[in-house]
C-alpha cells in the first residue's frame, strides 16, 4: 500500500496514536506539530491525504486548509479535519475552508482509517485522461473535469475536493433525483461510517458558492423523501 499520510496535530499523544494506527494499516505516515512545517514538507513531496487539527499555535488548520486550496500543487489533496469543535457551525467553517471530511475528538481509530480509505479511493478515481466529455455545462455552471475547475457565468467558483465530486455527480445525473444514500456511497464510499448530516452540510456550502438557496433553488433542488437533483438553472 505505502500511501503517504501527513498528520498535523500539536498534541503529541494524539499524533503518536494516529501514526501507530495508520502505520499498522499499511500506510506511510509523517507527523508534524505545526501547520507551517507540514506545508513546507508538502511542497517537497505531496501526500495522498492530510489529517489536520484545527486549533494549533501559529497557523491554524483552517488557515492551512485555505492555503492548500489556493495552491495549484496542493489543492487536490484531500483534507480530514480533526478537532474538538463539534457544533454544526464549526463543521461548516471547517468544510468551507477546504476540508473534505470532519471528525471530532474523541474519535474512533477504526472510523478514521475507514475515512482515510474513502478519501484515497475518491482521489484515485479522479485521475482521468483529458476529454471533451469531461466538461459539463448547465444553467451557466461549467465544470471542467480535465483541470478540475468550476465557473458560474465565467466566474471561478473555488470548491473543495468533495464539493467538486458532489457537483459533478449531480450534474452528470441531472435528468433524475439522486438519493441521499447513493450520493453518500458514491462520494464518501461504501465504508463511510460518519454522519449523514455531512452530506447536507456539503450541499449547503455548495449552494452558497453557487449563490443558490434551498427555498428558491436555481441549481440544487431538494427532492423530499429522496435526495437532491441538479436542475440546471430551471425552476
């Protein structure tokens, strides 16, 4: 396996626990107690997944995630936020800063490993060869999977890895309503054990970035009792 996982956590006991747990599952791990050193290392060799605490001295995990999403070299690396903050607002802030997943302390090591596997599977599946078929345009939204870029009426819309994959799947299936279970399975993986509320939070941040609203949706419509549908600018 030998997938390289970066752990950015200033609590040494938690960092050591993560390193031991992931190493025992066949991953190559590297730990840092601050975000600045971790980012410097990433610029030398990019990891497959980053597990990042939010509350750290100096640069916070939120600031580090935003830096990564603004970097051409680092923006595609999946980020799992690990923090003691567990309110819905905290989760939204973490996800909106660029995190692809969010776990609160105390956490299950088995669940964390499952989430790492899901991130590796999704990021591996994103490697595609250039093709015009990888460009989707609906209702002023253009998704270019070749360069993983989204624009709305020509204006760039910065998305996290999960937001991009979620929008892509909804646009590819705009002819139908997609169930919540299908979305969770396709975007987070069959072995995802987290809260289903995570999907709703991602939909919420995606709507915000598209200047959409649940009450008067122009793009992502809630289909009660089913899930969501991309309606491409039509009401």
